[in-house]
C-alpha cells in the first residue's frame, strides 16, 4: 500500500534505520507527524543512531527495535501495530561479487529478508 503524502498520522516501520536511504525517510516521516518504528541490528550503535534520535519529534515518536534480517521472527515486534512498512534494510555487499555468487550473496539473503520482515 502506498503512503499518501497527505496521509493521516500513521505508524510506520522503517527497516535499516542506520542506513543511507532510511535516514531521510525517517526524517520526513517524523516531520510529517508520523510515528516511526526504526529497526537496527545494534541499538547501542550511538554513532549511527544519535543523528536520528536528535531529529525533531524523535523523542516522542521514534522507537528503535533490534532486528536482524537473517533471524526469523526478528521483525515481529517492530511491525506490530504499524500501518505501513518501508523495507529498506538490505545486506549490502561492498566490492566485487564473483561469477555465480550473486544468487547466494545477494538474491537469496534479500528474499529471505523480505519473508522475515513481512511474515508477521
Ligand atoms: N544508496 C543509494 O544510492 C541507493 C540507491 C538505490 C537503491 N539503493 C538500495 O537501497 C537499499 C539500502 O541502501 P543503503 O544505501 O541505505 O545501504 P546502507 O547505508 O548500507 O544501509 C543498509 C542498512 O541495512 C541494514 N542491514 C544490513 N544487513 C542487515 C541485516 N542482516 N539485518 C538487519 N539490517 C541489516 C544496515 O543496518 P546495520 O546498521 O545493522 O548494518 C543498514 O541500516 C539497498 O537495497 C540498496 O541497493 C540504494
């Protein structure tokens, strides 16, 4: 389901809160008055999370949940009660992927991850 720009205040789960793409998404959601459930693998990673926690509205409307794409059931708490899920977390592979490795290193983990996030 698409989140309309003029949506009434909603609860939105954004996976991969520490990531490059997720940050501006979370900022825009908070600025628009929505409540955000952000997921990360390490909630003690203040270097990555402090900029999010300092965003306007974050102290009232941003909750962080520990979740790993490779762990079934890991996202259940984060998506609970959410109207929308914006699934951005991804096992990003830096550097070269060798011939024949794309499926096992990228495609299969991504597919398993989508199952884990949307299985709730
Ligand atoms: N950056 C771009 O310009 C761009 C453009 C088009 C599309 N995209 C796509 O957008 C997606 C995100 O890209 P990005 O640039 O935001 O990547 P990124 O900055 O590397 O962020 C990836 C996020 O995924 C999380 N993550 C990785 N493995 C995980 C796992 N096993 N369990 C839970 N979380 C995990 C990371 O969390 P941790 O903090 O736990 O590592 C991080 O928050 C990718 O699919 C990418 O291909 C990116």
